[in-house]
């Protein structure tokens, strides 16, 4: 499942600052299946109207999602309206400022280790191949490379000639201590993303500008 856009993740986490919403989310999360408003209100001992309002706010903020289902095994005419049920919208929620994506880094590294172990391929080669393939997969269908970079937290900054500086590194803390490995991984990922967006791979080059990502996109 793709991450929510950064602004929506911030809103989702902020939404849980309200005590009632936090308790409702905890109840829905720990339930074996989707939860109705009456069930949630009874469990938390709050008015049904409060539960309904706060559950719908959690849906609006991207924390929960809704499904409609007829309960009690009834179906057909006369069986009543489907019940509105709530369940978690994401396997987990997290947000950072600036935007970081250490989950993606961990996924790429774990996949590279598995590939290396299975095929006897050098780990670095496996990491570059895995990162390129993931970038290609994730970027396919994107409207443009700029849109993809924005969605993944790179904060692309147009240079006025058709290229972009990348003002944020989603792997900053890792790159700080392991620049050689992480920057190579990031470059391969972005090269795959460029290919997925129909952009020449050679436009992804290294960048040593302070305070920016270790890669940039050159003009066409």
C-alpha cells in the first residue's frame, strides 16, 4: 500500500491529538473486524452522536475508512439499510518533519540482502538492482517525474531550465552515517523512477550541494 501524501499523514497524526478520537482509534484498531458507531459509543461510554462525529472526522483525516454491510446475515428487501462500519485505513501511521521514508530504505535493504543470499550476488550490486526496480515500479503511472518526487518527499526545486534540485533527502539520517551506501541506493532508486516516468536516466546525477539530496535532476 502506498503511503498517504505527507500533508495527509501530518493531518492524520494530528487528528489523534484529540482524546476521544485517540480512544476511538484504539478501539477500532484492536477490534477483530469493522466497528459500528453504536458499538464504539457503548465501549467508550460516550454519546452515540459524539462517537459518530469523531469517527467521521477520523475518516476525513485519513485515519479510518468506511464500509457498508448488512448485519445479522439478512439480505434482500425488508432487511434494512446497510450499517456504516469503520476500520483502519492504513497498516500504520507515521509522519516526520521534514518528510523521511526510512521504511522504504529498510525495504530496499532487506530485499537486497535476500537477493544476495539467494543468488550469491554481491550485496551492493543487489542493492542497486533492487533500488532501481523499486523506483521503476513505484513511478510507473505517475503524471510526471516532478509529481513523483514531490509525493516521495524530495521537495523538487525547479532550476529554471527544466531540471530540479532536491531540497530534502528522505533517507537523511541513514545517509548521514552511511553516505556511500545510502546515496548509491538513492541514486539507483531515482534512476529507476526517471525511467518509470519516461525521463532519460542520465538526467539523474550526483549532487554535493550542502543541505540538499545527494542527487539532482539535470535539464533535458
